[in-house]
C-alpha cells in the first residue's frame, strides 16, 4: 500500500486523466445541490429560531447551538458552492500552482467548518431531547452524549482549524511547517484522520437519532407525537445513510490518495455528501420546532369547508298563540318508508307529525299540496309565508361558523 509515502510523492503515481467524469464532479451538479440544500437548511433554521425566540419565547441551549451551526453551516455551504471555480471536480495535477494554492485554502475552510457543523447540530439535538426527558435514565444518557460529542468535536475541530504550525503550511506544503492529522504529509496518518472522524461521526449519528425512539413505544404517547417521531427517525436514517456513503467513498480512494493523490477529483463526492448530510441534519433538528406553527398557517391557506344549508318554514296552519312552530314536510321516499322528519317547537306546541298522522289519506294529500314550496312552483306571484334559512360552515382550520337568515310574509 502507501505506507511511509507522502501525499506529494503520489501526485503523479497513476494516470487517471482519461477516466470518465462522474456526474458529481460536474460544476453544475455541485453548485446546484449545495445551493439548494443550503437555502432550504437556512430557511428551516431561521424559521425555527423565529418560533422559539419570538412566538413561544422559550429559548434554550439547543437554540444557541443551532445558531452557532447556522454560522458554520453557511461558511461550509458557501465554500462548497464556490469550490468548482477553484478546481473542485477537475484533476489536481492540471491546476496551476496558484490554482492548487487557492483550492487548498478553500478546502481548508470547507473541511474545518464541516467538522464544526456536524458537532454543533448533534449537541443542539441532544439539548433538545433534554426538554423532553425531564428525569430518568434517558436524561442521563443525553447528558453523557453531550459530553462525548463535545469532546470528540472539540478535538477534531482543533485538528481541522490548526492542521499545521503555522496554519499556512496546510496549503503551501512548506517543508518547515509541522503538520499532523488533516494536514499530515504522511499518507497513512492523513488517511486515518479522515476515516476516524467519519466513522465516529456515523456511530454518533446513529446513537443521537436513536435516543427518542423509546418515546414511540410508550403508552401515553399521543398519535401526533408518534408521527413526529417517525418523521424524525426517517430523516435521521437518511443522514446516517449519507454518512455511511461518505465513509465508503473515503475508504475507496483512501482519502483521495489512491491510486494517485488527486484531492479535487476524488474528493468531490465526499465533499458534496458531507454538505448534504449536515444540511439535512439541521432540517431534522428544526422541523419539530416550527411544524405546529407551519401546519396552522397551511390550514388557513388550504381550507376545506363543509357547508350545510337547512330551510325551515314557519307554519301558518297554527295560531300565533301556539308559538312559533317549525315544520318540515316529508318527502315522497320518506312517505313510502313511513319515515317522518320533524323539528321541535320552541313553545312546545304539537308537532306536525302528530297532526298529519291523524288526517285521512285524502286529507293528507290535500295538506301536502298546500305546502309553501308546492304553491310557489304553481303560483310564483303569490304571497309567501315566513321561512328561516340556516347555514353551517365547518372548517378544520377555522372551526365552525353558523348563520341564520329569516324572511317574513310579503
């Protein structure tokens, strides 16, 4: 293998100039994916902060760390977006010396801010879990994980931001600079730094996204919360899938050193996957916070209303002393089935069902054809009786609304 060799000695070790260009090495793919994911992530994080700080006014440590993530995430995302202009996706050996220097500066910022972003978003999620687990062993697990993630992230973040002494040795390849870890000239150490960070990151992601799963199986957990947990775990599975994929790409080319040292060519897929992974993780941490507010607003936009209109005629066959009796005529189908519809009187007067039942069949037909509706069809110009129209509107977002409209005799 490359044991004992330096990265510069592998720069022209193998001719890969004729290899087909992968789709993820194309500038339009790198810029399109990174810009869209960065915008979506930023919107979600900002909306989450708005809800916490100005709507519910319940800010906490999780909001502080997600704000720090927003800064580092923007830094990493912008660096990835402009990287194709400095050679990402092309062969490193084909760049001018000034181009190599410029790319390594951009990659220095991209790598360091990415490592900080993955740390901060995990800590934010863990502090968010502490709002749910007020006591018990699950709260203790969250606290222990905060300590572990903080120690892991601090160590690798320092290695990323200070890979050489002086730091400029990372992109100048100055032989007098003392470099280690991500800036090491030794291939084995260089490779081990990237693999160890990505492997530990994958394991920690699995643990962090698995912590809220026991809530799903608790009997007192409502269905709404269970659906939210399903969404959280689903997005967490996507993040874990991306980290595993990224680990495979790093191992496959030994952190861009095999078969030749070509960081701009072999590193494009790993950089793009890391950017998408961090953005989806931030969305995952933000959606549970702003979703209730967003759902309420969507209900006001996409309103589903059920409208029921009822026409009640005020009976004129009874005296005013008997009260305001409301009567509904039966339909032909109801007559055949011997089913009657009636509305109760506010004054407790005798119902129309009882009175019509006492009439002979011929009298019933006569009484039926004296109905206001039938008479209106036969003589539209006749004097009409009083009636009441009631409407009821049911809406999931706006509740229930009722209206009542009356019309008296002409």
